[in-house]
C-alpha cells in the first residue's frame, strides 16, 4: 500500500460519488435546493451537534496517540508519536481559537450563524453534554457518529489519525452543500463575491469547506511515515476509514429519513445505538 496514493484514491472516489449523487438522499436535497428555510435550520442544528463534540474527539485522539499503540496492542514506532501528536494538537489549537491566522474559537463561528438564523445558541447547546458524557438532547445520528469514532479512536494512534483524515475530508464534501443551500434560501446572508469574513454568518461553513482539506492532508502526510515500517498498520487504516464512514454515512441516512427520504443502507448499517 502506497499510503499517500491510497488516501488520494479514496478522496477522488468521494468526489465522484458526490458528483454522481450516489449519497444519502438528504445531501442530494441540499444540492437541489429541496428544503425550506425552516428545514435547513433544523438540518444545520443537527449537523452542528457533531461539531459541538469535535474538541472532545481531538482530545481523545491525543490520549490514544500518547499510548503509542495501534490495533489495541501493537507498538507504534516511538519516533512517530510526536509527529502524529503535532497534527492533532495543531488542529485542536485552531479549533479553540489559539492559533493565529484563522480566527477565534470555531464554536463562536457556529454560534454566530445559528443566532443569525434565530436559534438561541446557549439553549441549543445546553442539553448536548460533552464528548465523554453526551446529554439527552443528542440526535440519534450524532450518537451513532460518537459511538463509531470513540470505538475506533480507542484502538490506537493510527486509527485516531485515520479518523481525523476521514472526518476532515468529509467536511470538504458536505459543508459546500450546506453553504450552497443556505446561500440559496437566505440570500441576505450570501456574499456575491464568495469572500466571507469572520463575522459573516456563513463564514463558518465557507471557511471549513475550503480549509479542512489542509487538515486532511497533514494527517495523510503523518500517516505516510508508516511507509516501509513493519506491522499491520494497514489494517488500522482500513478500520479507521470504514468505521468513520459508517458513522457519518448513517448520520445522513437518519436525517434523510427524518426529512422524507429513504434510509439507504448500502450494507453499512448494523444497529442503532445510544451514544
């Protein structure tokens, strides 16, 4: 397995799948502007639940990397631990607004958009709880994402970094669809030149649609350091991609059901679980 080529193949497969509209129905609906303003707000509030837990997810990744294992028990080459760690720590620093050049905490970007749409952010966030202890307000689909990523991140460092790649790469596919739908239904929030500034309500969606490809690349470059090393790390990569894909795919499948579409299994659904 050439690691860089493998992830590029996966990325291109995702792009083609979206172009052919071979995705959960709700994503096609976003592309085709099928949803009302009220429905879009509900969809965004649910997707932002997953974003609410991202800091906790990154902290879990750091804990897993610090153990220096993968596949639960195999030892990672010690020289890779600081490399893997720096990728996740850099992402976490940016998420918390501690890194210059990107803006404040990402939660502020989400708050700015939700409040521009008439959502009381504090009331929305209150029942969600934390990554370690999700609250009663967590949507079933978000609970499934948490179930999937927690299990695979706990397997070790290679799995954790692979989860990060998939999660960030998927945002570069999903967020442009959300941005497109909101620009269409909320034209007063749209910048005609597409150049959103930090205080613009749609800046959070627009910036992530572009920016997260960089986070995905840095994860791949770190994983590429495994090339030529002994071990079954390729199994960890496949496990991380597949399990995270199941989590995100079934999240959108559940929302498809909620908004009048079908749950397209494609063989990825196993059981509906609590967080």
